[in-house]
C-alpha cells in the first residue's frame, strides 16, 4: 500500500505537476547593464545563445514578456514619417516606464534589433512621454519576421538632432536595450 502511495506520488510529480505549472512567459525584450531590479540570472553563454551570437554579455538584466509589457500603462500614438506608405496607430508602454520597471540607470540607452541594427540615445532624450515601445500596430501584434517583437517609435522632432525626413532611429525588431 505504501508502495502504491509512492507510485501515485511519482505520477503526480512527473505528469500532473508539469501540466499545472506553466513555464514563465518567454522574454521579448531584455534590459541589460545598469539595472537595479534584475529578474533573471546573469548572461550564460549556453542558455543565452542569441545574446552570445552578438557578443552581448551582462551581469544584471530584466527580461520582459509581452504580457509584462502589456501590464505597464499603455499609450496610443498615430505617426506618419515621409518614407512610410501611410499613417499608423502604435500602441505600447512608454519607454521610460519600461526602463523604470527594470530600475535602469545611467546616461546612455542603446536599443538593439534582431538584425543587428542599433540606435543610441541619451537617457534624457528617451525619458519624454512621446517615446513608446510599440507592441501593436493598427490593432495587430508586432511579431518576429515583421517589425516585432517591439518597435521603438517617437514623433518626428521628438529626438534632439533628429533627421525628420525619415524614420531613422526608430528601431524595429528591438529585443535588447543596454543602459550604461
Ligand atoms: N531593425 C532595424 N530597425 C531600423 C533599421 C534597420 O536597418 N533595422 N533602419 C533604421 C533606418 S536608418 C530607417 S530610415 C528606418 C527605415 O528602415 P527600413 O527602410 O529598413 O525599414 O528604420 C530604422 N530602424
Ligand atoms: Mo535610414
């Protein structure tokens, strides 16, 4: 009987428990560097294969799932750069709220995309209320293969020294933000 109880317990551990306890949502954006509220382990060359591909190493990092980012206050902004086919409605949290949730400090914010493109901004410049880390465009979730998982957007003229003739600096496919 004790043996049967142990068998039931083993079945519970191996079958029932893994079904009941969902894995944590996958990260879509990770803030690394001067981060006061890390929520994941430091860089590991095996686990963090894609970071390793770009030679990105870090001790402190805060990873956000899409759900994490949706839990922050959301803003909606309509933008139309001269090189776009049409105006588009973006939705997502302000970048400053994302950085605050990570406890990000420092002077420089570097936003890096899956394709290797990166843009660097002074911390003050991305702390304004017009700088949004978009998750949706025109009611559709941004995804990988499109311009997701996140798209850094701001209106023409919102960045000091910005060339407003195109959307240079609006990093699409953004997955990593380094603060230092
Ligand atoms: N991921 C990513 N974002 C990017 C770029 C890029 O090459 N990759 N180019 C930037 C520049 S220089 C411009 S003008 C706009 C538009 O680039 P696109 O024509 O390649 O979309 O996106 C900006 N964001
Ligand atoms: Mo560009």
